[in-house]
């Protein structure tokens, strides 16, 4: 297992000088970790056990620092700036990024109360630092070097060491991009854009959450949401195609009725045309017979007038018949188009059936995933109950061990007195 990068010698000496000159403002015990400088994800233990982590006010430089020393070795020397933020990643673990040291520190606390106190003190010290900067106070130089000059060369260098078997708090976290200590806070619009981008990325990449954790519960939730989205989209497409199919059926029925009516009218007009032609032929024959027999001129004129009217009716019927023939051709063409679209409707019906089957499959998958998620949560609750029970048993055993130890000590004192 890798060891965390060591502090720069000047930073380590400066931390020891601050401890020697100043009293801590606040102190708490915690396991110390640093981010792996190569992977930027895994935590490397800096302490073998819980060590004091203290807030100091460096009066020589007018700065606040977080310092932790294990034995004679300084493992944390972090100057607090107004742009720093302490992030609580679990009930007993938190982290903060130190751009000057180019690393991320992590602390594993014994209780939630210790973590809450540390976070409260961090905010208080950060506010004090911001007030000092707003009043125009800057860190003075010490021995010809500013505080930044000491930390600029303190870039941690990784080194390989044997595994450490004393790790109590191992965490996996993604290293956020390190910002410059003098960078201005982002605007509200920039924060909103970042939040929208994070929500979109969290949906597209469910395995990349804020701490790099890929818990089965998050994966199940993502898969459940994805299937619900696909189900909603499939249902929307099915409804759209159902409406389109019904519209095509209505148009087809209307055109078929119009074509049948036009065809019936054409047949009727053809019969009337044939009757008028027969009457015209009969009148022509009658006029010819009268002319040959030298009949009355008035009768001939009347017959000629009747014949002319009959010819006009025939011509009118012929024009109407021609127009109706054209209309029938148009209707037949549209009917052919509708038949083509009806064939396409058959394909749509096949797609619709496929979508219905897909919907049933998606419903079943959603149900299975919800059941799996419920089982997983039940398993988690059971495991938590077992852990609580084991903690209670361990507490009772420790109490018994303490009482037994007290009895032994009392017996030894009695024997020594006697």
C-alpha cells in the first residue's frame, strides 16, 4: 500500500514551531488521510491511529492553521483561507482541499459529535480569516520568506511502501479540481450551470457520483429511472401511431364511400344518356318520315325543335359524364394511394404490437427492479440492525472487561497493602 506524501521539511519545522509557541484553539482526535496523488481517488492513511488534530492561530503570520503531529512528524500543516470548504462525506468522515499543499486531507472521527464540532470550528475560523482579508491585513514575512513561499515547493511526491494493516477508515473519493487560494467565489449563475451539468452527468453516468461510490442502490435507482423513461417514450409513440392509424382508417372509409357514390351516379347518367340517344334517333326518324311523306311544315318544325332540345340534353349529359369520369379517375387514384397507406398501416400495426410487447417487458423489468431495490434495502436494514446488535454486545463485553480489570486492581491493592 502506498504511503501519503510527506510534508515539506520547512512546513514540518514551521508546524512544530507553531505548536511550541501557541496554544491550540480547538483540538480533537481523528484518523488522518491524504488523497493518492496518482489516482486522485483513493485515500492513503497518514496516521497509524487516531491523533490530535488542532486549530492554531499563528500570531507571527496572522493566519489560522490546522496542524496534526504524530510522534515527532507533522502530518498536517494546512493554512485556512476564505475559499476553503470542509465537506462532510459520511456520518464520521470529512475532507477539505488545500490548494497550497496541492492535496486533499481526510479525517475519520470517532463520533458524529466530534465531526460536527470540527465543522463548526472550521466555519468560524474561515469567517475570521475572511474578516482579516477584508480589513486589508496580509501575512507578514518570516525570515525573509512569506507563507506562500514555504508552501509553493511543498508538492507531495508519492512513494511505494509495504501495506499498512492498521487502517480503520478507508474511503474512496474523487478529487475535485483544485482552485487557487485567491480565486473569486463563483456567481449564482455559474453555480446554477454547474448544478445543472452535475445533474445531467449524474443521470448519463450513474457510477460517477460526488464521492466516486457505485453502490448497488444507486445503480438500481438509475436503471429504474432509465426504464421508466423508455416506457414513457414507448407509450407516447404508441399513442401517436394509434391516432395516425385511426385517421387513415377514417380517410379510407370516406374516400371509398365517395367513390361508390360517384360510380353509382355515373351508371345512372349513362342510362339517361342512352335513353336520350334512343329518343333522338326516334325523333330523327320521325322527321325523316315526315319530310319524305310531305307532311305539315308545322309538325316538322315542332319535331326539329324537340330534336334540337334532345341534342342539347345529350351534349349536356356527355359533358357531365366526362366530368364525372375525371372525378372517378381522381377518386380511384386517391383510393390507390389510400390502399398503399393502408399497407403501411399494417406495418404500423405490427410496430404497435411490438411496442405493446416492449411496454409489457419494461413494466416487468421496472417491477423486478423495484422488488430488487426493496430487497436490497431490507438487506441493508437487517445488516444495520446486526451491526447495532454487535456494537451493543461489544459495549457490554468492554464493560465487563473494565469491571473485571477493576476487580483485579482492587485485589492487587489489597494484597500489596497486606
